[in-house]
């Protein structure tokens, strides 16, 4: 059995982001990720002109960046977001 450590994020940090979110239906078909099920996230990020994909998924994180979209952990994103 694998024990995964889960981080906790203060909801007040995410509140400004949640208020501006919108649902995007991906159109672009991407075949880059070593886990084909994760390609939909890359396509959605591209179609929505996202700046970041925030994920703990190692198959996405290993890509690091896709078409100028940075792929980062929640911890790294919060550290960068809070420092600006």
C-alpha cells in the first residue's frame, strides 16, 4: 500500500481564483502525456489560454511546461501566487 501525503490549502487563498473560474469544454486533442487520460487537461489548458496547470499528477508534472503553460504543484503555485 502506498501512503500519499496530502497537502492542505487555506480556502481563503483560493477564494479569489474560484470567483473568476469558468467551465471550458476542450476542443483540442492532445497526445503528449505518458498517461493518455491526462491529455484532456493539456487540451483544456490550451483552449482556455491558461497560464498554469496545477496538479499533483506526476505524469503531468514531468512535462513541466506545455505551449508556455507551466505545470506546477499546488504548493509551488501558492508560493508563487502569494509572493506576487
